[in-house]
């Protein structure tokens, strides 16, 4: 399943870091952060509940870029 | 002297911050809350720094021994105001194992300079000012990028805000998402068509510029299908929706363009890989710069180690090294390029495809629907014994009862209402044609078999297509050629591609060799392969793919109908005439919104311009950076130059990136 979330991030490099962090989160199959449209597209592994996985994604992203915002 | 310049700069920064704060208080400024807070901090820190500068060291000296520490405290407060978030982020970065980022660089550089200043009870100004200017640069970067991001998005914004639904005789504005299939919506002049549908009432002219980039108006009337995203120009239209908003053309296009920059190009990958290696490398280089030369001087040459000089140079080195200009401008260039292309009616599904497009050297075309109209029309009348129009009129009337496509083509060429009362005794001879009485004359219209059957001498035609021989009252009256018509811009399109550096143009078709050869020689296509089944087309493209050299890419252009496998197999698939065809939008990497093959060369030129800008930015940003780093290491530049090099290059790169948006004159 694929879902798109609105995000707020200031620098392009931080967006890259967030993308990497999201990809490494358990339950995430693939993730793309689009800095230009301020969107994060997450593809979840089968049988994973997006809400739970996203909590961890937010945590991981906050770790690499404390200033970022992900609107669930 | 330097102090005067710095003071003037500080005044300028303070004024600028105040003015920007004023602009930011307007509701449509687009400044985020974060940016406004940062502006206040910049303003506060600048004013305090200026005050401390004007007071100067002597004022504190009057306080006696404590003066030195009071002065230090004042500067530290200022440093905290402007730099506390950087310190916090650097600390968090270290704790989370993300040591080497720009926050870390800035924190180390300014804290180092501060420590040197405390040690010497000297110039605190430099450390704080560097932090201040870095923050100013960051602020402009975030503002400029945010602003250009919004500008580009606005340009591409064809999203309709509402749909009008008539309830109890009154128009009501509703969210287009909430309109079910089969509802009747009203579109007034000047409004966007929000959802795909059929016109049930009214007629009007539509402006399709937002979709195709051409402002050629299109007439619609009752019964016509209409696609969302067009602007209604003249009359009120009532439309019965045939799709939900989410499935409508406008939503699909928006979705596609918005997600396009998520597919990253090789250049973008290169930059993110580069940034990952670059920052740690610079940190180690700075460390080496701080330690190695003094040690060499000390032990190797027996001179004084001059630790302060080398530590200072190392810190400056760190300030100058920030990779922001690169990291920001490359995706922005692609984003602007994709935005510019979509303004011209060319949808590119990703930055990577823009990159591939720019390397295209072989273009393979499908014939029908791509280079030709794909619609059969009366294309010639030969050996006519009467006026051409009269002959077509007889043919149309004779064939009027037939449901054969040919009869429709004839009726279209005739262009007037068919008066059935003029026709009688219609006799259809299957596989041959029709014999009928029109205005009292016996008219025979059909192929050569019909003529043979009726025993009439006919003249064979050299043209390609369907030939309708005509005989009136038993005498041969000429023949009408019905064939596929080459698009008016096809020839120019092939020429434009050659001018744009395309090495080879190839045409593939399922049609007969004679037809294919004629079209190819008319258009100037280099190679033709005819009588191909869809599977043969894939095989042929594979052969061509095997025959290309080096980095060159092969593009396949089709109309999206039944050539999806080939579109997928080519390096880049271009579908044309996507207005209303979902298949094309799905299958291709690049979608041309209208039928014009000239757009192919335009798309290639747009991609070249965009990639050119990307390379310029990469070269200039890395070049200037390296130059500064060398100058700093050799001691020819100080921290001021470092900050200006960083911010200046970034702003230049962002401005350059915006150029990719302007594609009209390509």
C-alpha cells in the first residue's frame, strides 16, 4: 500500500536524510521524499498497519532532522 | 577599515531584516512562522552586535578587571540569540550519530573562533558575525527556495477549486471531490472545467492552453465529450460527469507532474552521494589543516608552530565547505524544467526521464496516429470527368445508405446534409461497391472489381489508399482516393529533430510496404520497417537498441494505443495526443498533450536546457567551493569571504535553476 503525507522541511539535504531514515524503518518497503512538493510517499510492506509504522517513521525522521514536520 | 565595512554591513542587515519583517506581516507573503521567528532573531542579534561594536572595548575597560568578563558575557548572549539552534542541532546530530552536517561545521567553526577570541581577549565580532551571516544566508535560501517552489507550483496549478451544481434553480459551489458520476454540473464562462464529462446543454469555445500549451480554441456543443482542465471561454455549459474528480484528466495530470520530481535523476543521486562523502572528507581535511602544517613547521623546519593561524584557517575552511548550493539547486533545476515542460504541453514523468530525453539520438516513430492523422480522409480525386465536388457529391449520395466507414468519409468530404430523397434503387454488391440512382443518373461507386463486373474501362491509380472508382450512366468518371493523411507538422518535426542532433529517425508500421515507403520518403525519415505485427515492433526496437553506441538513448513515439509494450521497451517512451487517453498517460514516460509531433523536438530541447543548467550549477558550485578552500588553506582568504562564497554561490545557483522554467522560445 502506498500513502502520501504532507511534510515540512527546510533544506534539500535534510529531505534526503529523512528519505533514508524512512527507508530504514521497519515495515516500510520504499519511501520517497519530494522536497519540491513537500511530500513524503511511503510504500508499506504487506500486512503492516500504516498508522503504527508511521509513528516510527516520524521518530526516525526527527532524529536526523529535528526541525522536520510530518502531517499524519 | 574592515571594522567600518562590517559595521555598514550590520546596519544593512538590520534594515533588511526590519523591512522583511514588514513584508512578512502581510498575509500573502508566504513566509512561514519559522522564517518570521528567525527574522526577529537576526534583527535582535544584529542590533545588539552593533551596540557592542559602537561601545567598543574601552567602555568595558572602564569597569576594571570585571570589564573583560562583562564584555564576554554580552557577546555570549548575542551568540546565543543568533546561534542557539545551530548548537542544539549540532549536539543532537552528534548524539544521533549524524556527526558531520552543516550545523556541526558551523558550530565548530564559530565556537573555535570564539575560543581563540577569549584566549586573546580580542575580536569576538568575527565569530558572531560569521554565525549571523550564515543564518542570514540560510534564511534567504529557505525563503528563495520556498518562493520559487510555490511559483512553479502555481504555474502548474490547473486544479479546479469547485464545481457548480444546480439545486432548486440556484448554483451552488461544491468540492469537486464530492460530485458523483452522472451529476450535471454547470460551467460558466471564465471557469475551469472541473471534471470530465459530456456536454448536455449549451455550446462554447474552450481554451486548452493549460493542458496543451497551445491556445488554439476548441469548439464544443451538445453531445461532445469534454475534459477537465480546459477553460470555458464563451457560453454556459451543462455537463454530465462521466468520471469522478480523482479519475478525471486534470487530477491525473496534476498527480503525475507533482510526483515527477520524486523519480530522481542520476545527477540528483550523484549529488546526494557526493554530499554524503564530501562533508566528512572536508571535516578530516580541516582537522589535517589544523594539525599537520604546525607539526611540520615545528619539528620539520624548526620554526614556531603558529597554532592560531592554522586553527583559524581550518575553521574558515569548515565555513566555506557547506554543500548547500549544490544540494538545493539540482532538484530545483529539475523541478523548474518539469514545470516549464508542462507549461508547453509536455508532461515528463520524472527527473530521470528528463535526463534520458536529453541524450536521445535515435527516435523511432509509430506511423498511424503519430506521423499521420490516423483518420481516413478523401485525399485526392483523379481523372474526374466533372467537377471534383460534384463527383464527391454523387459518391456520398450513392453510398449514403451504407454503414461502411468509407461512406462516412465520403459524407464528411461532401460536408452537407444528405438529401436521401435524391437517391433511389440502391443496390449494394458485397465486396464490390454500390450502384444507385442519383438524380435520375445511374451511379456506380466501388472498387476495380465493380468496374470489371459492370464492364467499364477504368484507370488504375498510382496513389496508396482505398480507391473508389466512379461510373456515371455507364461511363467512367474518375476515382476518389481515401487515405490516411500525414499531419501538417510531421515533416517539420523530423527536420527539427535532425537539427536538434538526432542521428537517426526510424518509422515502424503495420501498414503495407507501399504505403509506408511513400509516407517515409515524403517526410524524410531515414529508415522504414513495414508490415510489422505489434510483437515485431518490439523485436525491431530491440534490434535498434542493440545497435546504438555509447550513451545515446532511443526514444519511441506512439499514440499510446496498442503500442504499450514498445513504449515500455524503449529507453524512453513518448506518447502523444494524450488529451482524454488514459492509456497513453499510463504507459509512457513522457506525454505530449496534443497531437503535434513538433513537440518531440521541443521536449528534447527543454531537457537539454534543463540538464545544461544542472551541469552549470554542479561545475560552478563545486568549482567556486574548491577555489575558496584552496585560497583559505593557503591563507589568502578569511572567514568573511568564506561566508560570502557560500551564500553567494547558493543564490546564484538558485537563480540559475529558475531559468529552466522559461522554455517558450526553445
